[in-house]
């Protein structure tokens, strides 16, 4: 859990840099498409990890605190 929260900002920043850098460097269309595909995979992975961490956090609190 601690590992994920420490790396979350780095993963999001990496996605933002990877999304904008090929366009700023006027890279060929194929390179831009490959980077967009990798960024989509990174975004999906980040969402899955966030959902798992949230599920773990709320499960640990139990139902007694929700009353």
C-alpha cells in the first residue's frame, strides 16, 4: 500500500510527459500512436491499482464505522 501511494505521482507524471513529448518533438505519426497506446496501458494500470487500494482501505475499516 505504501509503495503504491509513493509511486502514483511519478506514474501520472510519466504519462503526461509521454503523451506530450512526441508531439513537441514533431515525431512521426507511428511514434505518437505507440506512445498513446503505452499511455493508455499506463492509465488503465493506474486506475486498477487505485481501485484495489481503495477497496483494501474501505474493507479494512469495516462496516461498523459506516453506521
